C-alpha cells in the first residue's frame, strides 16, 4: 500500500466523485481534479461504459483487450490524422503540417519508410554504444545536485537527459540545445483535446522556429555528413527505401518528431518513477536492495543497472507517460461488441488499459516484481514506439543511479503536474538529496 508522504501522495478521489465525472465524461471539458488523478475515473468508465460515445461523436476506449484489438488491426484503424486535425489546427498551419507528416500520425507507406530509417540507427549495438556516455551524463547531473544539496527532479535531472541523448542522435550542437525543451512542450501541448488560443499560437510558432533551425542544420549536414550508423539526421538525409528518399518537409517534420517523442515521454518516465518511489516505500526498498546487490557483485558501470527492466516497465504501466492514443475507422466495424461507423474517431486510453484488472492482478498496486507485464505505454503493433529500447536504457540508468546516490532523497514541496490529459508528468518536483 502507498504511504502518505508529506508532498508525494497522489490526490484521493472518492468513488462517488469519479462516477460523477465518468457520467458526463468529455475530453474537451475536464475538471481540475481529473488531471490530478484520472485513474478512478478510468476505472468507473471501464466498469460501466468501456466504449463511451462522447459528445463530439467520438469513442473513448478503456479496456486493455479492446485497445489491443484496435492496435492489431492497422488495416481497419488508421493513424493518419489529416481528417481529424484539419478542423483542429486549420489546413496549412504549422501544427497541421507537422502533426500530419510525422511518423506517429501516418500509415504505410510513409510510416514504413521513416520507421525503417530511424530503426536502422537505433539497433541494439548502437544503443549499447550510448550507455557509457549516458552514464557520464547522469553522473554529472547528480554531481551538480549533490553540490547544491538538492534541486528539482524535473528541471535539474529528468528533462536534461533526453534532450542530450536526442540532441546527440541528431547531432545538434550543444550550444543550440537550450530552446529544444520549450519547443517540445509547446508542440506536444497542442495535442491536448482542447486548445486555448495561446497554446495554439505557441505551438504554431514553435514548429516554425524548430523547422527554421533544422533547415540550417540539415544544409550543414548535407555538406558535412556524420556517421549514418549513429547520426539519425545523416541517416534520414541519405536513407532510401525502395528508391525513394524523404522529401524536405518529411525530413524536417520527422526530426521535430524524434526530439519531441524522445524528450517528453522519457522526462515523464524518470520524473514519475522518482516521485512514485516517495509514495511507495516498499517499492523504493526493493529498488535500493537490487541496486546495492548489483554494486556489491562488482559489476562494471556499463552493466550496473541492466537488470532494472522489470522495474522500469512497472513504472510505465502504473503511470504511463503517454496516456492517450487515437485511431480512425476506415470502414464500419465492431470493437468490444459495439458497432462503429466508417470514419469513427477513437481515443485509446492507455492509462486506463494499464490498470485493467482483466489483464493485471492488483492493478492499483505498484509492484516492481510484476512478471509478464503487457503494458501499453509503448503502444502495440506497427506503431509500437521505435525508441522503446532507448527509453528503457535511459530509465534504468537515470533511476538506478539516482537512488543509489541519494537513497534518502525526499520532496520538499508538492510536485507540480503538467496539467495535461495526454502526457502525464510533472513540471516541477523540488527535492532534498539528503
């Protein structure tokens, strides 16, 4: 059972309140207490209305089996978002161009071409080669925290790691990396179900700023290519599938996507895990004992936390960084016994599926020994996250080395949630390193 630490405890929501929200559930009109703790609402929906028809006519799915069925059937359920995003962003807008050109929101053949090029630079060997540099980076961040006696889990640690890793993959000069986090937050923030004019304007400007920067970077890389085995940008520039290269727009927008996909979700994974360990002391003791045993065994630095995959996957199940996914039905079909018309828009609730008792025993318990963990934090099927092995590596090294260095760390103020339904994480989480 979780323990109510002063600042870490997930806000309680009564079954009655969860039921009230579920009865009128609308992604475009969510109350503040939903963002604080959506899981009781997901539970109520899963039990009483697992395939909910929302006020805008779309469908909200919460059962693990139903969502896996949709993920499996890419012939029936499209990831292409042009129909959905044109009324949201406006055809021709920077956000529309980005989100309808990037890997995740496309179907084959574009999806196949881009994914193959990216995966070619994320081989098992390439990821293993990143480990020494990742350890050096993490240790340098921990040194800085130790010198100050604390800091912020997000700003001083979690968010700094993926920016450097993805920056290295794309070969972005260190001096140019400071705007990357802001651009990423703004562009991904524009994927929320309901946008404010300010969010939309900032998202459009961030796409323009980011692609403007990338045009110069791409021009320089064409003149001075990197090693395509490790440099994703060089690989995308030079890469060819069936004699066809990416267009300039496809190249630029998928570079933006790579940074955004690898940045926000990994930041959330690390931050969520370290906050959860404040709430679940048994889980923290388990993790510490495993780290200590590994260290005592004399295993080298590079392999030091290679056995924390089970624990990282449980963090991802319990508090997935990305809570929502979307599909569009290309023909009349049926899911979970419900008839769906052609063109039906589906929201797949990963956060709900990952706590479905039909799939997971004791789903509301953070169990770092959980076996056969078929969580959906990385998606499933042809769109399963291309960078999942890299994300697991970053999580293992970051969380493992953090708790080893600061076993008695504690939060010094209530962490600040990002206030978003799709991407669940923290903006701030001040802590004392003890």
